[in-house]
C-alpha cells in the first residue's frame, strides 16, 4: 500500500535553496540531489515504517550517498515531511540530531 506524501512549505523552500547551492558548487549536482530526494520520497511512501524513529514521533532517512536527512511523521495514510537538512548542520531541538 502506498501512502500519500505531504511536504511542508518550509521544506520546499529549503530544497530549492539546497538545489541552487549544489548547482553553484558543480553543475548537475543539484539535479542529482533532486533525483535522490524523489527516490527517497517514493521509498518512504512505499514503506514509511521501515525507517528509524529518532525523536518520537519523528522518523528519519538519509538520502543515498548524500549527506542529507529527511525527517517525517505518519498520520493515517499520509507521510508528512517536516525537514530536509544537511547532516553537518547544528541539530534541531524539535526533530533531534
């Protein structure tokens, strides 16, 4: 069973910023980030309970071969994405390290 995906507006802004930052470093790396994020979203929707609970009730998963983490929660049949962050950034008090 596939779950619906809901991404918060703050995550959309953060993903846009990350994309342009990556593209500024090396052409094509922003698209690589977006492709990995899309694959991560699909994986979460296919099996949302397969990822670790870091700081209850939030779960997290790392992007494949990238140093970014997606923080989400499950409400009914919906996966709510709250954060996409680089793992070297200062930990969030709300979502955990």
